[in-house]
C-alpha cells in the first residue's frame, strides 16, 4: 500500500514555476505543478508508510522559501 499526501501552496508572486521545479527533485515528490490559483501549486508525495510519508512531506514543505501558506491533506484509507 502506498501512502500519499496532497499539499496546496500559496506562493510569492512570480516564484511558482521555480518552486515547482525545485520540489520535483525532492525525495518522495511525485507531482509538483502550478495551478491557476489560488492555490498556486500542488505537490503530491508518496511513501510506503505514514511515518516515512510525514518525514518526506515535511522536508519538502520546509524547503519552500517562497511559500506564503501551505495546506497538507492526508487521505484516509478505510480498513
């Protein structure tokens, strides 16, 4: 089973493309794309378990210096 997190970002004007490109190189990031925002950008991270997912997602989020606001969404799996 793959754990997945969705993160929506509001980014400083003019920096969305640069941030998306930088995020694509981060471990666990499978999607980093600009949106016709707000929000300005979506990032999807994946990992094999929730603790690893949390670590990779936080590392990616904290690397974004141009972020105004970020919202993390973790899908819930039914047993």
